[in-house]
């Protein structure tokens, strides 16, 4: 994709130059570094674009799934039984059996 006719990956050359010169290196300095190491001439606009893309995408994050419905809501109409059980378990862990019984009595 980013390979030139000679088979050199320009984005990788830019990454290598940034690794050698540091993240604060200017596109002009990166261009000179690549030319001095025998690489092709890469326009500074392209170097700047590669740098921007590297800042915005620090690494692979994996696939993001669809956002589901939150669990633990009121499901009096036969909806999310497992969410209700988890909510009761959380309350039981938080208040204990006697405290949960008092809470239920207070609510009604």
C-alpha cells in the first residue's frame, strides 16, 4: 500500500527516522535523515501526514463490539432476569443478608 516501486515502505522509513531523531523532530529534519541514509526523497507534506496518523493511532485497539443494553435495570415485564439477579447479588454483598432484608422491608 505505502510501498514505492523500489519496494521501500515510506511510512516505515518515517517511523525509523522518528525513532532515531525523537517524536519532536520536524518533517524537514526527518526528510534529511532519510535522504542521508540512502532512502528516497519523501515530501515533507507526506512525512507530516505519516506523523499525524501515528499520533492518532498509537496501536491496534482490536475490534469494538456493538454497545448493548445496560444490565441491572427494572425488568418487571419479564426482561433481564440475569441483570436482576446480578443486582440482588451486588446488594447482598454490599449490605449482607440482614441489611438487605431491612432494605426490602423499608421499600415495601
